[in-house]
C-alpha cells in the first residue's frame, strides 16, 4: 500500500516537473490583452491600455517567478521522493533478507523444539516409571516397617523371621520353660542347621528372690515353723522371719540350705534333736543329731541342703519334729550358729 501510494505521488511529481514549466514558457499575455480591448474606445483608452499592459506584464512576471519557485519545489520534492523510494527499496530488500534469515532460524528452532519435545516425552516416561517404582518402594517400606506379630512369643529363628527379622544376630526366644539365647543366620535357609544355633539359657527372673536369715536365741518348740530373728538379706521379701515361712513368688527351681547347732545335755543317757524342711506341710528332708552317753553311740548332722522344683505360692519352712527334754536348737546374741538361706535358681516361664 505505501509503495503504490509512493508511485502515485512520484508520478504526480514528475508530471508537475515536466508540464508546469512548459505551460509557463508557452504563455502569451499580449495576445490575451488585445482581444479584451474594444475598437470604439481606442483613443481614450490607449493610456489605460498601456498601463494595464504594464500591470499585466508585472503580474505575469510575478506569476512566472512563482511558477519557477513551484517548479523548483516540485523538482526538489521529486528528488526527495526518489531518494526516499531508493532508501525504502533498500530497506525492503534488507527486510526481505532478514525475513529469509528469520525463516531459516525459525525452521532450525522448529527442529530443536521437536527434539526437545521428544526428549521431554522420554523424560516424562522415565518420570512415570520412577514414580511407580517409588510408590512400590514406599508400599514395601511401609509393609516392612509396620508392626508385626505371629500371635505368640517367638520360639525360634523361624518365628523371628516370620515376624520380619532380617538381620542375623543373637536373639532371645522363649524356650520350653525359660528364655533362651540363639544365634540366627537369616542368610541361610530355615532348613539349614546353621540357620539357628542354640547359645544358652537366659538367666531371666521376673522377681529376684533370695534370702539369708539367722537365729539370735535358742529355740526348742516342736511342730511349729521355726521363726528367725535376723534377716541379713531378704531380696523379694518372700521370707517372713516372724512366721519363718517362705512363700515362693514364682514357679521354678529353688535352693535351700539350713545348718543348726543341736545342744544335747549330759542327762538323760540318750537325747536327740530332729529338724525337717516342709513344703506345704510335706516333709522334704530331715536333719538329725543324737548321743548316747553310756554306749557312746552318736549321730551328728542337723544340716539340710536341697534343690526343689516348686510352684508359685508354695510354702516352705523348717520345724523341729522331735527332741528330747532339755534339748534345743542353740543360738545366742553374737553367736549365730543357726542359718537358713534360700534362693530362686531358675524361674519357669511357660
Ligand atoms: C509426545 O507424546 C505425546 C503423547 O504422549 C504425543 O502426542 C506426541 O506426538 C509426542 N511427541 C513426540 C515429539 O514424540
Ligand atoms: C522342649 O521340649 C521339647 C518337647 O517336650 C523337647 O523335645 C525339646 O528338647 C525341649 N527343648 C529344650 C531346649 O529343652
Ligand atoms: C539379739 O538378742 C539380743 C538379746 O538377746 C538383743 O539385744 C538384740 O537386739 C538381738 N538382735 C536382733 C537383731 O534381734
């Protein structure tokens, strides 16, 4: 559009340049003036006519000058227009070149974009795969780290494995009656004999129980539990020294030890002292000491040591089951000849 407009303007300018000056040069003002004068006014109007001719000539000169100026202006305009046109054409050429370049670049950019999109598609696929993988791993982790149970205490490495243990090492498992230590090698098959190795029993007690008591005075009452005056140790408080009765806090194996001093007088000839350990009223073992002055026959022991399997709440005590008159289980302040101790060796768990 601007180009066609320019062409029109340039055309006009050219026309003006070539036509206007020609029109100015071919003009004949005298011929025009004569034709305007009437013949009957000739005498009076000669002066007027010459004046008018002069004025007309001046006007014509002025017009001539103006026409010249106009012609110059038109030529200048035309030149300017041409210059502008040339410049514009050059610019248009450059624009066309640039446009071609840009087209080329655009094509290249298109290629790059396509490649990028392909790469993006690949990345998208990878990301999707990775997301799935992460979700799987998360589920697996959640499953492996959540609480697990087989509904009972584990008895073996197989049980531990069922619960979810994977790291080989020393573990405690519940044995038949006690806690056991085992080594589990979870890298082995469960049928493999190296899968579980028994190490030993765990010395686990739910209640620590042991005592050591003494008498502080002689005692000679028969068929009643022997009380004690002094408790050196009474861990777990299972021994009641005032009644002399020990009550087992748990089922298990217990060890008891009693040593007493029998004081046997010179008369009568034959005297004795018998002490027995009872569990719930059943005699478990007997200590005995005696002497016969005339024959010299003598028995000397009064010591009891025993290991017993007991049930929870069993009652254990000592009592004199027989003695002669004048006989006693001797003790006194500062002497301490009579000792009784007991301890829980192994607690039964089941
Ligand atoms: C990218 O993937 C979409 C659909 O997933 C497809 O329409 C398009 O053609 C792919 N583009 C390329 C460059 O592979
Ligand atoms: C546990 O008891 C079973 C059957 O009573 C026996 O075969 C097994 O040897 C016992 N285990 C231990 C460690 O005592
Ligand atoms: C032992 O008995 C004496 C007196 O016979 C008494 O003074 C002392 O306090 C008693 N000791 C204990 C621990 O009962």
